[in-house]
């Protein structure tokens, strides 16, 4: 039996305004983790564009592992990483994020990786 599950998702065709809103994206992943019953132990966010292309990153550290977002606003792209151990469901977290952001199935490529 594996020790954890890891979902790596590449998301396309997102709005520029969403992809530069680090505060909103952090709240989105916090909401998703809470809905899935995860234990958040730390969180951080940062908006790029000062010395790099526009976008942002949002990260929550979980007792069970982590959820992170990194965006490329000019390209309409978001890289999403959800890794959990134990009984917390990566899929529930991903479903919540997709629902909150209105991500359509045709705009997401998902890779699932069992860990250990």
C-alpha cells in the first residue's frame, strides 16, 4: 500500500485577473483543504511581476503534506500540486479547487502519482 497520493495538474485558459490574485488563490486552496478535512499548519502567498513575468504562487503546508499553485498569467496557465498522506483525499481537494475556480474538464491535464 502506498504512503500517499500526489496529483500534478496543468490548467489552461484561465483569466489573467485570477492568475495574479495571490490572496484569492490562497483562500481557494485553504477552503479546499478545509473541505477535505486536512490539517493546515502554515500558508504563504506571493505575487510576481516586479522582476519576473506576472503571476503568483500560493502554498499551504499540511500535516498530511502540501497544496501549491504557481501561475503564468500572460499564458493563462496554472500549475497545481496536491500531495497528501494518510486518509486525506487529493481528489477532494482538487475537485473543490476546480469547483471554486470554475475550471472545465477540457482545460486540465491531471497526473496521479502514488508515493512510496
